[in-house]
DNA sequence: TACCCTGTTGAACGCAGTTCAATGATATGT
DNA sequence: ACATATCATTGAACTGCGTTCAACAGGGTA
């Protein structure tokens, strides 16, 4: 048993994750460089590869944590939300927006790692995604009680994707000129309008 | 006057754009490599830099053409659409989806080039985007005649972003399991539900 | 034709991620 | 406690990328 070694590895692992997390948050995924990382962590470049398969593995680990924080924020928003299911959707979506705005580069990193074609998404990703979807589908089931679960699943995905799209393009300064308030406004507009329908 | 030289440059320019277009379409933006490009075009690597500032310039040129084709597809869909403004929105959004699906990597490249922070989006980008927005806001103005132009602009952006989000996440095989039909279904669901509201 | 000038070339540079032979530390058996 | 085998760690070196620039070649002009 390599107790001492395992401990050291665990420590290095933690240190690398923390540094990578800060680097990505401050300067984005592209600023994650092996040599800089090793320099900051006080280890050799090769040591990184003893602990992570490659830099993408490290970035994915950071992403898992980011996604978890995101989920926690949305959950908290839901916990403090009014009873009305439409308002619950709005509050959660705006929490999603707030998280994306306040953790812009970390949030971008969630989607900027390209998987090799055919490669499945990591487990934690699907799991966290499923959690988010549950938060959405519960109020939706109240709003649309007569729809079956397959339809609700589609509605859930459609609404999540819509909000994601609004936040994504809204935060992209390229197409410039969308204020935070306007993004929240668009979110509320789409969700309320969507749920207000008699059907 | 360097007529002969200018002609050669123009020819090289065209050749590079065509090769780059095919490369991006087949293997994505990351497959665009200076040496491969030079090899295929039968020129020196340095020659690329006589004609384009850098590879990003070339990729942006390809993007401009892709965006233009996209706009043309949407315009054609609108031209053949029924009179009903809601159906016009649906038809256009599904044309957007069809283009993205059939030109997946080229379409991805539109959004995968990261600009340096603070750098404005290119002119053609804003122009094509504006064109797309016009296609959307016209039917919207019919659907919501009492809204002022600022509100319509926000609605337009919100709907475009929503459809974009649905297509983006739908085509991402990672979250797997969204068929083409389901994507079209989600688009129609969101747009019809949105426009059906009495308000 | 001779000569300048400008377009073109591709080897070389800088900077990434990743590897692996050499080194050093650790755990085990006596 | 020591010797020794085993395994972790190191960082120089390798590969592959975009980009540059001194040297070269070929076209335009007198």
C-alpha cells in the first residue's frame, strides 16, 4: 500500500483542480496551460499526467464542479420560489442566467470542450442535466396536467434549450447590446407567454 | 500595375476559400491547418499569409459565405411559406434547423471562432444577423400589432435565441436522443404556444 | 536587355500538449 | 536498521501547430 504516495497524489490532484478552476474562471479554458499549471502547483509538467489523463480530463473535472454549483444555485432559487409553477420556471431560468453571467468563463467552459465524435458525454454531465430537467418538468407537469410524460420531456428540453439559447446569445457581447435586464425580460416573456396558453 | 500578380492572388484566394470551405464542412474548424491547406492548394505556407491575415481571417471568410447560404435558405422557406404569420415563423425556424443539420460542422464554425475580448463582430455578421431578425420581426409585428418596436425587437431576439438553443442542444449528440422530428416538434411547440397566447 | 522591385518561398521560430528514459523516493523482506 | 526491488516523479525532448522573414525568383519598366 502506497499510503504516502496516494496522499501526495490526492493533494496534487486537489491543488491542480483549484488552480485550474481559478484559471478558467479568470481567463477561460484557453488559458489552461500545462507549464503554467505545473509552475503554480510547484510540480513537474509530467506530474499532471500522473494524476489526470490529460488536460481535458482536468478541465472536465472542473466542469463537473461548475455544473454542480450551477445546479445548486438553481435548486436554491426553486426552494425560495413562489408556489406558482410558472413563476418557479421564471425564477429558475433567471437563476440560470445569473449563474452564467457571474461565472461567465467557467460556464462557457461547460460547453466549449469538444468531445471526440461518437464519444458519449460523461456520466456526471448526464446526471446533473437530468437533475436540472427534473426541476423544470415538475412545474411543467402542474401547468400541463393533461400531457403525457413523453410530451413533458420534450417540453422540458425545449424550454431549457430556449432559456439556454437566450442566455448564450445574450451574454455574447458580439451581437452586443443586450442588458442583463433585457435578458431576464426575454426569459420571462418566453416562459410566461408559453405557459399562459389555454391549451 | 501588377495585373498578372493580382490575378494570381485572386485565384489563390478563391482556391483557398474553396478548400477551406470543404475542409470545415467535412472535418470541422479544427481540421483547418496551414500546411494541409498549402499542400492542397499547391502553394507555400507563407503564401496563405500574403492573401489572408491569418487562418482566422480565412475561416471568417468561409463563415461569411456559410451565413449567407443560411440566410438564403431561410428566405426561400419564407417565400414558400403560407400566409399565416405563426406558420411563417415555424417554417423559417425549421429551415434554420434543416440548414444546421445538413451543414452541421460549417454551422458550428459560425459560432466556434472566438473573438478577442472587446473585439466587435465583423460587419457582414451583424448585417446577416439583422437580415434574419427582419424575417422574424415582420410576422411578429402581425401577430402582436399592439407592441411597440422596442418590444418587438426583444421578442425577435428572444425567439431567434430560443430556436437557436433548441437546434444547438438538439444537434449535440452528447445529450443524445433527440431525433430530427423531435427537434422540429419542439420548435413548433414553442413557437405556436408562444404566438397562440391571447395577449 | 538590364535592373530594380515586389511577390513568393519554405526553413526556422515560438509555443502548445504529451511522452519516457533517467532519477529519486518508497515500501518490503531480512 | 539496512539492502534492495519497485514504483512514482522528473523535465528535457518530441510532435504538431500558426506564424514569420531572410533569401530567392520573376515580372514590369527604362
